[in-house]
């Protein structure tokens, strides 16, 4: 499925046991799961480049997986039993930690102005924060202004939301002045 844009629906084949039949009998059914607009519109230029690379691995060195989700599950289970929800903390603990973390961020950035814990929204990284911002600030048919060169996730997310990207040339030597 390299080109999701051309797919009108994703079909999943499943094997379901026939009711009332023997455990070995089965029937093939299809599920028609329509592709979401977000998935259809999303294109990640970095992923396209990486997937197109034809690089022979070095036989003298082991491959180090750096992608998200490539961690060794068994290792994580041994090191941190909470990783997969085996030892869930009480909701009060989560609320307390969230409160303390938001206050710590507010304290850290308050030299830039009055920032309180209520002004802080915690995200799991820049991509998550940008996703949140774009989803609440722009909608289909609108546009955003982004720097060139810049972080490619702006374009990836914007296109997924049906938001047009418009670019301005970014020159770090101009002390972040926008060249419109």
C-alpha cells in the first residue's frame, strides 16, 4: 500500500469460524473500511525518501533500529514493568504528576512573560504539539505560512487536515526576520 491516495477503501480479509460448524470450518469475509480523509491526504516527504533508499548494510556492524516502536519489548518488560500497563498508577498520582509537570514548564518559561500552569498543555513531542495546534487553529481550505527550509512535519500534518501550505524564505542570518 504505497499510494494511499489512490485507495478508496481498505479491505481486510478475516477468517471467522462458521457458527454452529466444527472448529476447523471457516468462512472468508471482507470488511470494507473506508480510508479517512486525513490518511488519504497525508504524505510524509521524509518517509518517502527513507523508504526509497537503497543502501547495503555494513556486514561488520549490527543494525541499530532508531525508529519509534522498534525497542526490544522483552528488554523493556524486564527493565520497567510499567511500560505495558502492568502496574498502573492511581489516577491521583497521574493528576499530581501532570500538575507538577505543567507548573515546572510554566516556571521554566516564565522569564518570557507571565506563564501559569493553566497556560501549559503537555504533549508527547513537537509532532504531537504541532498536530494539536493545527487541528484547532486551521481547517480544510485554509492556509498556513511556514518557513522554507523548515520542519517537514508542518507540511505533512497540514496536508492531512486539508490545509494549504504557503512558504516564506527563512534566513537565520536575518535574526529570524520573515522575508515575505
